[in-house]
């Protein structure tokens, strides 16, 4: 029986040899996450031409407030960026424009009432504006929040609340809004 | 040309009461025939080693040995033109033992023994074994679906085409799956990863509820599922079987075929093919969009089996492409909330066979080489090498035309080597010892453009085991086993610096830092070594002729799996961020199992209570919310606790009369996290099945009804979280209830089977199966898609089987 064991251990040796030679793993390539959105940039232009830019960053909770005056038209532009590699900043907005037929931006307001329409220079699919460029008009004063959604593959493009759109959220962030006279 | 071959077949059991009286009046008799032409062999010598008992076959080819005491004997069969053969025999009562011999002139040692029985793995643990052909007759299409008919086993499902076995409330890395004597190595840590096995290419499923299959590993505290093929007959034969299955639900079917050629010199070759194709399935009320699947498998095996040596080589390929329910792809908790509050999936399209993202792609290739040699003293040496190549891809709906690029793309290669020595008999003791080791390399492709779910790693495991049993007489057996495993991981993983620091790894695991950076990520080299001990001991007692008691204690230790250590990212279908923990230690589980069983001709039953305690039980729990650009996500983190599990499995079978059979089974599991005083998640609720089968005495048909029930699981932990959404211009807070279980359900199936032809050695049989006859609309707590849809509705199946 000792003989068998000897044979057995001899057969085990090749495996051990494989192990010794391949014990350390090569360094894997780093992955820069694609289609990832790290920043949402909102530029709000007032009727008199002054510009407020809000750069919503993933790494910190951004509490900067959008300031509006009631009953005035503001031009609001949205852009989405991937800055996870600071040396290679990617403008994801271009991808959304390319795939405008399956994307929709939606703004939902709490405690304030703001009317949103598609701007003339907005990306359009037929008559539908994606709302990457929009015109905001607040009807009363107060403070609240706006939830900015980027919806991918909505089942209904003409809904009035988030549930009605279906699809799934690629972006959902809250930004405080303050409306004065 | 004469050849000698021995085939043993146990034909008759006589039920004598003299087993327990040690009176030595047992008779062993039988016939010895030539394997080729069934002619009787005259003058073959049958003797019992170490005694003066012997007999020589007479003109009728029969032998008879009288006056034997119960016990284990070594039978020596010889013939003037053949080498002597040893055959171990346990004689409990007088019996007929027929043998087939075959003469060899040149190859005197090529003598084959085939056993019609699959040997039990451990004798002190109740084991369930099922024939694959029986499973097919229920219209089950996946391996795990078949387990529905075993009390104590259930299925963790992701939709209807992906299932994982649950044994006694545990799944994943705690369940071992063994095929052709080797552990299956796919990405088994994932709850939505089905075992990559084509069960149609096997004949028998054995299930052991506990880590008692120490030969294959000591870390599967739930139990093991062992798939094996029947051993070859050795006549010159060509046989096979084919089966066609057509189903209404999913508008698809399955075709499987097997062909096998055996030669009288022991050589054999066989091939298997299975193909499945299904479109979208439907619930009683709507279509489950993107729930179809495709599967194509084949295997080829060749080898030579002789009495004292043999080898075989097998290659198998498994390919599965299941679609994942479209509406389960969600962006954040808000989408999950809407799905939970809706009775219907959010996306219902027209029926299609197309499978789109989200979907999975699994390919598993296996190459096995085995060799055995038996020696005159009955010891058997077995050597085996196995290579498994597992590819797994997961596709999701992506932006920028990236849907065709998988988000998960893993390649897992495993080399295993087994060496074992069994049948070492010393007086009343029987020992087996062995060593096995594997080397595993996991590679995660960077081309996905998504952070790796599981990092690249090398895992190396070596185990040695020593098993023994002591059997003095037929009514008492004591067995034990010990196993020691060494497990090591060498992994290379990128962590986001923010996560690495937030989790204090920069202090706790500073040694893993390599000093290399990539953008805002840090490359680390976690290395772990674990030493695990597992053990089993148990007794088997015959209390009376029919009543049997088995008792077993099992100790098992399991090293954390890659997901428990390294998970780090968003899990889409659950809208959850999952974190592994580098601090997790191996878990140690103690389990005690009892089994009382009674077998008589009319009424069989078994009762199997068990109790277990696991220290360092690894589990995942909700630990807060994390803000992302997609909104807030609940964070789930792996942690360890102390788990207490107990339960009972009941099975009984009654022959009401010679035409009518009634089977009943039930199982219940209680599982508690002792430290946090919480129930454990995803534990099967109380479930039962009953089966009524009618087969007329001389009829060619049978009719069978099965009824399954599953109660509501009232014991679940609270993993709910609060999120807020905007409704009518106001911010509203809501609880997202992902904890509650669906209500109980019942399901009724019927099977009608008829023999339609038995000519020219072709037996054909037709089955009509209706599943979910009442078209009941229910959700299953153990289906991870229960948030999005109901289970599938009524299904008609037509099954044609040919055996030739």
C-alpha cells in the first residue's frame, strides 16, 4: 500500500509545479467607467443675460441653489459629463443627443411651481423636445426643490409625473430652488 | 475465443427473520452464465476466501453454498481458463447471486463487473436518489426544478429559467454540485447564476443534506448534489434514447438524445445532445417579455471498464442564454417602488423568441480523465484530472450603443486533481483516503467599460481526507470522516480611493496596497490563507426489520467566496449597492441530522429532523443609503453572525392497493440570526406535496396528479427603506417594502403516460402533462423576480420518449 501512496504523491507533483509557476496574478488593466455620469451641469441664463452655473458632483452633496425671479423666462441648459478620469473628460450629452429617441429629461418640482417648455434650440425628436435646453417660468415665489431626471427608454414620453414615464433613471438628482419677486 | 467476465446482479431479497439470530444457516446460490450467448458455464469454482466454503457449478451452471453466517465475505470466482476474481459481498440473508462470465484467451485479466446499483456515499446519512428519467417524466426542464420533489430541497429562482438549489435553507457556495466525481466550478456565488450543468447527460441524482460528502469537500454545509452515470453493461450492444418535449407556455421545446455503443472487451463510447428553445413565457394574465431562453449541450465519453482497471475520458459543453425579464431592469429605488406597487410588469410586449438585453450567456466546458485500478485485496486506486472552463457574460441595457458589450465578462478556469484509495479493509473496518487539489484562475475582462464585479484572482485549494466505517453485523454501522483543506486567494483589485478609505481599509489592510494608482482608483493585492477542518461521524442502526435509525454529526468550515470578500458595486435587478468585506473570516457550522425510516411493502415513511448552528455565518444585510447620480441607493454589506437553523423533512409513500399509490411529503425550516435576533432572509416557507398515481394492473398507461403547496413565509428580516418622491408638487416619503413575502400558493399538475409501441427493440412512450392546471396566479418568495411579476401560468406539454 505504501507503494500506491508513493505513486499517488508522484502524480500530485505536476499540479504543485503548475502552482509554483503561476502563483502571482498579472496586474489587471484599470477600467475607466464608460457611460458613467459623474457631473450634471445646469446653466441658468436670466432674461438680462446673467448666468448661474450649478455643477452637481457625485463626490459631495451639492447644496447650491437655483435662484429665479417669478414670471420671467429663464433659459436652462443641461449637460452630463464623465470626469472620473480628470485627464479625459467625456461629454455624455453627445451620446444622449445621438440617442434622443430613447431619452427624455424631466423636471419635477416640489413646493414651487415652475412651467417648463422646450427651447427653440432644444434637441427634438419630431415635435418632442428632449429638454436638454428648456425655458423655465416660475408662477409664484417660494422655495423648494427640483428633481432632475434623465430617463432611459421611457414607455411614455408625454407623462406629467415620473411614474407615468416608465423606463429607468440614468440620473435623478435634487437641487434646491428659490423664487423671488 | 473465450473470455471471462463477471456480472453481478442482485435479484431477490428474501425477508427472513433470522438476520438477528446469528444462526449460520444462510444459503448463497446462483447461476453462472456466459455473457455473450447466455449459455450456462460448467465447472466454474466459487469459494469464500478465508473459509472452507466452496462450490463448483454443475451441469445447470448453478452453484450453492450452505451454512453461512451473516456477514461480509470475499467471494473468489475462478475458472480453468480464467484468472481468479474477487467480489465483496455482504450477506444478510439467503440470497441468489447470479454471475456472468466471459472467457478471454489473450486478455485474461479483462474481466468486467457491473453493478446495477449506485453506491451510497455515506451510510449514516439519509440520502435521496432520483432517476433522471423519472425527473423528465414530471416535465421538469432544469436540474433544480427536479429537486422540487425532494422534501428539504427547494429552488432559488431568478425568473423561470434560472434556478439554484437550496438545501435546508442554504444555497450558493454552501451547496456542492458534483458531476463525474468532480466538484462543479462555475460562478456559483451569484444568486442569479444557475449551475452550468446539462442534467440530461446523467442518469442519477443523489442528494445529501449536510457536508457529509467529505470526499468532495468539507465546505458545503447545506449539502451536496451528486450527478452520475450508470456503469456500463458489457455486452456488445448499441442502445440509446431520445425524447422530444413540446410546451405551450413559452411555445418551445426540448430535444435530447443519447447513443451508446459497448463492446464486449469493455470499451464503450457514448454521446449526448440536448437542445432547448423557448420564447417568452406567460403568467395567467400577461406575457413575460424577454423571459425566453436557449440552451444547447453535448458531451462525448469513451473509456474501458474492466474488473480490475479502467479509464474514461469525457468532454462536455454547456451553453445557456437566458433572457432576464425586461421590466426587472430598473434605474433606481424609485423604479423599484413603482414596480412593487404595480400588479403588472412595466413592459409587456408581443410574444417573441428573441432574447435581448438584459440577458446572460453562460458557457461551461469540462474535460475529465479518470483511471482506476483494483488490487487483489479489494483496495481500489482512483486517479482523476479535470479541467473546467467557465465563461460568463451578462448584458444590460446600455447607452451609446454599448448594449452589445457585456457588463460582466468573466472567465474562470479550474484544474482539479484527485487521488483516492478505497476499500482498505482491516477486520471489520473499511477505510478510504484521498487527496485533491485545485488551481483556479479568474479573469475579468476590462473591455466591459464597467467596474469589475469580481476581481481577477488565483485560488488554490488542497484537501486531504480520511474516511472509515466499522460494521460488525448488519444491524449496526459506525462511520466517521475527517478532512483538512487549505485555501488561498491571491487577488488583484482596484478600489475607488474613497471606498478604500471610507471602509478603513487604508489602515486595516495597508499591506494590500501596491502603490499603483489608476485615475481615482488604487490597485490592491489582497492575499488570504485559510485552513479549514471538516468532520463527520454517524451511526446507522436497524431497530427492527423495517425500522432504521440514522444519526450523524457534521462539522464544516467554509472560506468566504469572492463575492463575500470583494463585491463592490451596483446590483441592478435589486437596485442595491453591494459591498463585500475583506475582514470576513471562514464560517464554522455544526449540524446534527437524524433519520427514522420504515420500509415495508405497503407503507414507507421517513422522518428527518435536523439542527444546526453556524458561527461566523456570512450574510448580506442592508446598512444604509448611498447617494449616487441616479438617486439614493440602499447599501447591502456582507457581515457575519451566528445562525441557528432547524427543521424537519417528512416523506411517506403508501400503496393503497396494487393500482393506487399515494405519496406525501412536507418540509419546514426555521432560521434565526441569533445575534441580531432576526429571521434569516430567503428561507423556504413550509411546503408540502402530495402525489396520487393510478396504474391499472395490466394496462399500458398511468395517470398521476401532483399537488404542491407553499405557505406564506412569515419569518423574514426587515430590509425596507424609506425614499421620497414628488407627488402633486409635494415631497412625499414612502417605505419601499422589499421584505414582505407573497401569500401562500398551491399548484396542481397532472401527468398521463401511455406506452405506444414496443417493437423491434424500440420502446416508445407518450406523455401528456399539464402544469398549473388551475392557471393560478401566484408569486414565489424564493423567486427574486417576485417584485416584478407572477409565476408562469398553465402549461401543456407533450412528451415523446423512445428507448432503443
